[in-house]
C-alpha cells in the first residue's frame, strides 16, 4: 500500500526527509513509518482507519483527538494493551495490533 502523507500544510511544517523510515507490523502486515512520529500517524498514512473495537457495543474507533485525551486510539503495542497511539512514538520493529474490548494483558510465558 502506498503511504498517504500530508506534504504541504498552511501552518505545520513537516520535515519527513530528515527522519529515518522504519518498518513495523500492524495485525501481522508489514508497514513503514517515520521513526519518532506518533504510531497513529504512521497507521493513518498507511490507510488504517480502525484502531480498536469498543467493549460494550463493539463499535469501531480510530484517529480522533490526536492529543492523548480520549481513548479512541487505544491499541495493543508490543503486547501491552491500552496504549495511546496518538502520543506514543513509533520505533523500528514495533508490533501494533487492533484492540478488541478492554485490552487484556497477556501473561508472560
């Protein structure tokens, strides 16, 4: 999939050419993003719109506030549930997964 990025913005200055491109996985699919950008931004630029499914009514949620104040972007990152992906920096090799429900911490083996 081709990444869709904002290149020109009337207020914000994006300096993507100065950042390192890293690989990560989302639900088992390999994707690319810029090291240090929010995980949610990397997912969004790869076309991902659903980040979690709510526990009670099983409704989908995605990128919403982008400042860490809501719970729409909760995902499982490297086995840890309820990670606010809009304020968590992307690192090479991260394993990002759609979160369904409350996000149960997986026991260590």
